C-alpha cells in the first residue's frame, strides 16, 4: 500500500490527524525534498512521527520509483510531500505507476500555496493561471512568464508566481568529471523575482513596446514562509520589491490585477510598506 | 484570541494536528456551515474534539460577528471552516474585523478544492480562473461563467467550476410572512451543472454563434466528495455528464482545456466512463 501524504506548509504539526496516524503505522517513510521545503528539518519529523524518515531527492524518486513501488506491494509505504500531493508532476506520475502495478494508493490532502496564498487577502477566485519564475543563467533568460502575468492582468486577474528552487543541482565541474558534487541549495527570493521581472519590463520598453500590462510601478505582494509562525507579507510596487528582505525560504510573489476589490485593498493595506503610497496606488480605478 | 482553522475536505480527521490541538484548548468553537460541508455531521466533530460545537449559519456569522469577536477579546475562540480559511469572502472579512478590534488572530491552513482537484490528474498549473455556477431560478438565468470557461479554454487552460450550495435559504412564503421558515438544503450536482452549461451552448447555437470554445462534445470531469473515502471521479463529454449520478454532495465540475498533456490523459483515463471514446477524444490534437 502506498500512502501519498501532504504535509502542508509550516512545521511538523501541519500534517493532518489522518496523515499522522497513517505515518505512524507505516513500515517505511520517504520525504520528497526537492520541490518544496518545510520550516523544520527531517530530524524534527522523525522525532514527531517516531519513525525513521528517508529523504528522497529527485534522483531517488525518479530512478528509484520501482524500488519504492516494489516495497509498497508488500509493505505500508508513506511518501510525504510538502504542501499537497498533487502539486508536482512527479507525484502524479508515481501514483499512476503504482496503480499500473496494482499497488493500492491512498492520498491524504493538505494545504498548498495555491490556496494558502489567500492569507494576503486577495480573493482566490480572482487569480488567473499560476506561473513559475526560473532562475536565469548565462545564455538562458526565458521571459514567457511575463506574458502570462500580462494576460491575467488584462483579464483583471491576479497572478501567483512560484519561485525557483534548486536543490541538489550537480555542479558543472562534477558533470564533466562524472563525480557527484552538488551546488548549495538556492531558493529564489521575492527580491530576485522582482529584479528579473523588472529587467524584462526594461527590455520591452527599450524595444519600443507601448501600453505594457504591468511595469515597475505595479502593485506586488511578497510572501515568505506562508503558514509558518514567522510568515511575512509585504505589499509595495514591483520596483520597491527588489529591496525587500523577507528572510529564509520559501518565498512567492503575487502580481495583482489592475483593480482591487475594496475588501482586498482594505485587507492588504496592513501589509503595505508605505500605507500612504499604497492607498494612492489602489484608490485609482486602475493601478498603473 | 481568534483561531480560524481549516478542516480540509473529508471527515473529522482531516483537521491538522496543529488545528486539533488548538480546538481542544478553546473555550468556544464555531463551525461555519453555509459555504461548504464535510462528510460528517457536527455531532461527530463534537465527539472527536471533546468540545461542544456551535453551528454558525450565514446569519450568525454576518450579523453575530461582533458577538463572536467580543468573546475572542477575552477567551480562546475557534472558528472552523471546511476547506481552507480563505476560501470565502466572509472569513476574510471576519479576520479583518478581528484585527481592527485588536483581537489576535491565528490562521491554520488546510486543503481546499482549489488544490485537491489535482486528484483527477489535470495539472494544477494548467487551470485558469475559477468559476461559480449558480442555480438558475425563474427569470434569473445568468451565463457569464460560460464566457470565463471559454476564455480559459482559448488560452489552453482547464476550468474548475464550483457548484452552488443553498443552505438555510428562507422560503418565499416565510419572507412574505416575516416568519423564519427554510427550504431544504440543496447542493448542485455535476449533472445539474452540465445541464445548465448545455442549455447555454444551445442558446448560443440558436442565436447563430459560430466557433464556440466548447460544446456538449467537450471533455468534462465530474468530482464528488474529493478527499473523502468514497470520493468519485468521472470523465466524459459534457453531454454525457447530464446522466452522471455521483451520489451525495459536494460535487464540482472541471471543463478541460482543448489539449491534454500526455500524462494528464493517461491519468484521467482511469476515470473515463467509456475508455475507447475517451481515447478518441483526447488523441486528437484539439478535443472538440
């Protein structure tokens, strides 16, 4: 039996009672640790569950899936996922392969950033398509997420931007040497995301594009460690977001729609870095 | 202190360990019971928590909010919400009013249908704006949700349709008599939702509209009691969905985007009412 269990977003106690009871009965517990992170380490989880926890990186999940599923044919195996189980394609794939092999699967849902982002006060029903912002590297600076945000904004919708996570990325050197050596983990901050977005805006302006759907003056919301005790939220212009320091990961960024509902504006005001400026930005019919 | 606690989607044990520990320490526990429902009644929750649970209807939450907040100034008050706390505007409003009064607020997140809908295998990052489908009544048959679904589809995106809930709606007679008398609760089924959507399609065809973004032949997914043990999912054309009986509430409906990712199609196949037809529908580059 394979149990795919969402852990939610904060610490060990954000697992559901149902999930917790299952984990404590499992013969083997894997923790997926490359698409997201909790605010506590796996030792804390081991102590809380009273069970050893095997940290599963991308390699283990993708090439070791057969082994995990072979175990699940004869034992109770828990596969723990930060957030909700269906947040990433890899997990859908694992469930599908389990069912193909005739392994029974039970899914235990939990909060994910897709619904928990509601904590900033912007209505969940006013979001368009979610986008992912990847780290730019030399000679690879994709910008298609700008267009998706722009299209959402043209339809009056907010955009949740998920920010890149690099965990256990092999160094270039180690790839050449065929010896495993990993870069330190990196988590994109709201400041880095805002910086990349602004660069795209600047390039578009330089290229003579007019009537951009959003610019450095548009309202953005930065969120860090949503659901944790030390959660932080700031609302300011995209340009000001470049200076924001929201502390440890994970971060995510929201580019708001052009018009806020009065209740949204009232709620978001508490997170404004400059309340006067925020009121100025949101009282206009269309924010810039 | 006001604790706003998400209960998730299934039964009593879908609350998080954090939420459960808080509820057991609270002096007063309210259960919001008009924007969603669990598969268990409030008596089951009372037994599980070891605490009396006050069922709060819209009237109590909206006009009795001052009383709830006055209690929260001096006591520990839990306000329980099915799904995630920020799923409905009323809850955002309650948190905002609490903060205005200087009442401390802690939010405990949980799964909501917005992320749990991932269980049907359609990628969460390929959904556009969520829509709500209301019950039509005499002389009030709104159809703006059709256009939102159509726009999502034109962008290649799926649409999650939340279906109407009528709980404690006063009867027309009781409004006239000024005596409180309520209609039995109603929960829109996927069949009813598909029927209303098809009626809109037919009207558009009669009005001579061409190139409709979706019709009765388009692929839809019906989901019932997501997260519960007896969860059900079916995939078929919108027209066939009119005949689907998915049992007790809550239901929701997904209108898919025009093209499925191969992994999405592979996963969704297990829920197809007619596997051959499903493969026919999804192997074309664009489903009709």
